[in-house]
C-alpha cells in the first residue's frame, strides 16, 4: 500500500475524564483499532451515529490531537509523532471543512480576505497576484466576483460553505477532510454543495475523507465506506457493497432506520440507543441491541473478517 | 362537521429593526380529527412560526398577527385572551419540540416536572389540582404508554441521566397528560440519531392511531413526513405552495418548488440518480419577491408570476397548488 495518500494502522484514542473527589478518572475509548487506507483521488465515507468516534478519527488523522496508539502515514511519511514544526509543511496538503460554516468563518473578514489569509500566512502570493488567485478560487466554487467583498453575515449558509471550501483549496491540498459538510444546510443547497465537491475532486484529483451521518449523501459521494460503532469500524468496503448489501447487523439497522420517500410507516430496525462510551458493553459493543447476538458476542470483541473483495465485517455471525 | 383546526388567510409579521418581515403570507390549512398533516419546507419558510401560532407561543413583539383566523373546533383562537389560551394548551393542543434537553429543567427530577405539568393542567381546567401522589401515579402510566421501561425508577431520575431519545419520550408523555386532540410536533426527531428517530416516529404513529390524535408534524426532512403523515403541505417563504396526499405529492409534485425539493433529496436506493439543487437561495422576508415568492428561482416563471400572487387552486381532488402555471 505504498501508493496510499493516507494510511492509518491500529489507530486508537483514549480520553481521560476528569477525576472526581471520590471517583477515579473515567476513561473514554473514543477510537479503537481503526485501520484506514485512502488512495490519492479517492473518497472514503465514515458513517455512524453521534458518539461513534467519527469526528475524533478525523482529528486524529489530521494530527490535530495525538493518538494513544497506532501509526499514521501521509504520502508514505510516518507522521504519528512528528513535531509541530515538522507537521506545518504537511498541513498545507491536508485541509478540514467543518459542519458549521458560520462558526468557521471570521465575521470580520470578507470572502476575499478569508480566502487570502492562508495564502498570505504561507507567503504564497501577494499584491495583484494574490487578488487574482483569490478571485479564481472563489469562481471555482461558484462565487462570482460580486461576492468578493461580502462579509459572512451577507452570505447564505451555502455561500458561506463555498467560501470555506475555497479557503481550504487555497494552498492546493491533496486531502480534504469533510466533517458533516452539508448537515447545517437545506437540502436544495446541499445538492449544490455536493456538486461543487464532486467537480473539484474530478478536476483537482483531491482525496476526500467524508464524515457524515447521512447515508444517502455518502452513497452519492464516496466509492468506499467505513461504518463505525462506539469507536470501532464494524463494516467497511465499497459503498455499493456496504450500503447496498450490508452484512453487519448494525449497518442493517442503520439502513433500515432511514426514512424513505416511498414508504409509509416506520418499523424501528434496532431497539435501544447507542451505549455510553464511558461504560461500553463487554464483547461486541452492539450486542445489547442486536437481534442475533449469541453468548460469544457478550464475551469477546470479534475481529474484522473478510467477506468479499475488500469487504470486511466485524461480526462472525454475518458470514 | 366542524374541522378540528381551520386556518384561513393567516398573515403574521415580525417587526424588526430593519423593517417588517412578512413571515406568514396567507396560510390556508384544514385539519380534521385524526388527520396526520406534515408541514415540510426549508429554513425560514415559516413552518415553526405557523406551528407555534396554534398555541400562541410566538412572542409579541416582534410577532404581530396581521389578518386571518385560526379556528379550533370553530372558536377563533387568535382572539382568545391568554387565560383562554391556557385552557387549550396541553388539553386541546399539545406540542413537542426539536431539542428535548432544553424543555426539561435540569435541576428537577422527571417525576417532579411531570407532577407539576399534570397539576398545572388541572388548574388550567379550573379544577382543583390533584394531590402529588395521584399526579405521580398518572405520570408513571404515561411513561409506560410511551414505551419507557421502569417508570417508577425513571420518575426519580434527572434529565442528564437520560439519553436524547428517552428525554423526547418523557416530553411526549407530558404532552399526552391533558389528553389533547391535536399533537403538534416541531422537528421532534431532528436532534436524535437515525436508529432512535425510527423508534420515536414509530411511537408517535402508534399514539396517533391508538388515541385518535390528530398530528401536525413539522420537518425539514421529506422522509420523516412521508413515514408519518397521510397529507403534506409544502411551505416556501411564508406560503403554502402545495398541499396534497403524501403519496401523490411524492409521485407527482405539481408546484415547481415541491418538484425541486423532491429532486434535491439524495436517494439511498438509487445512487445513480443525481440530486438536483435549486439555484439561488431563499429570499429575505422584509422585501419578499413580488407576485409568487418563488419566481426568482423558478425555471418556469413568467411576467404574471412576477406581478400576481398565485392563490391555491384545487387542481385535483384533495390537492391544492399555488402556481399560475401548474397543470394537473
């Protein structure tokens, strides 16, 4: 796997909770034993419900927080323990898009200034060349020059997200980590932003790590998908296999719970709610909600098993 | 037969420093006993303001009723004094909201809050508040009715000890306390995970069927409305652009905005179908577009659309469309 842009192995993150007066510190295993391979120009979706560790995983992969275990390689280079000054040149090549563009933009910076800022900081361009470059970036995300001098409060949610994307593109990254990029947007605007993202990927050969709770959006954008539950990947493979023919009971429950336009009525596909990460169930974390759980599920965590071409499932009962 | 709720040409404005925002611009809707009506639309279309209008929950100022009426069992509730409104809230019309955590007091146990709500209902009805132990007994019954296990233990717990799904069930239980005829649910599952959302929607469907409740469900999610409601009204910029049986609307939307909204939803089962965005963005309501408020984004807009506001037309039985050019 030398041609992978991003390659993580055995990645884990444990957060230490605050110690109470009479209580020992609680430990929350947010991410455990995660392997990720993202090829250049590919799009990998990470899906799961709140608390499954998908946003923590994104922050780990960008080295915004240090992992507790495992290794991360970016373009062949081990970045697991790189010092911040050594990370800085790599940061230009990996960018993050947040869920809420209103919070991600400085209210005092115009669209032009917001996009120019990273170019100035990295000394990429100045003067006329800088202005031309910023205008070209904004045009690339569908914002004509009329938007250059608008401030965030003069922009709609979709337009703000376009500014964030242009800003992320400014330093010509190879990897975009998109953390719920359309969740704060209306559905008619979501479709526009997804179009912009798809065009950019095709034109610039970007790789996407696309984090979302919206399975339909992930199915549209990504070739591969990893499903997380309580910090672990429970199923991964091509989007067509995982979302079209799911094997893991949790993936099935997740897909069965999505309201479909064509269907009246709602049959809950899983009982109960995701468990508290501070007190995870023994064995397979999904067993308390699983309809097919057996004794073995309650005692040991099953390994990821290959069930087909590049399709892995963390459930021996689904073989 | 008198309709349960009849909204006629209802107009409501918000007075702001920048001017008067015409938030609801002539809403017409009818709900009969046992009906399930979904209100769907994007941010700022006025769906939540409309829902809150049924219970006079929009703070005034800034909200100002301009014209029209909302009749509940024939009585115009817009002209009701606060005392009269209090008799309706919870007893005739109940409401559940998007974010269950912010509607529960973090300092009080679930039991205390439910007792207070139940005894408050007694007082609003002009009766003597029942004793706490009797209110507690009813609370336990209600918690069991919304599918919460071990009601007795739950009554002693505090909101932070409950999951999001459990909190929303507690609020639904409280909404049932006054045996309302209509449940207004404003994005009741938006803050919940999808597996929990499915459970809560199934619960609402069961309560509606078992208790003969009418349901008005407000959502930005067409899928949620499709799963829960027999009829749906699509709102855009303060107007209802189309109202139809849900299956018919989804199969063949007649209003260009309804068509655009449905085409924008990515379909999990048809990954090769590309969702289409609607060009442009929602208009401001202080100076809304003239004529049809959708005309600046409409692919079929003509001169008439820019000058003349389209009124709802019954193009097919049970379907009303506010568009000059829609054809059945």
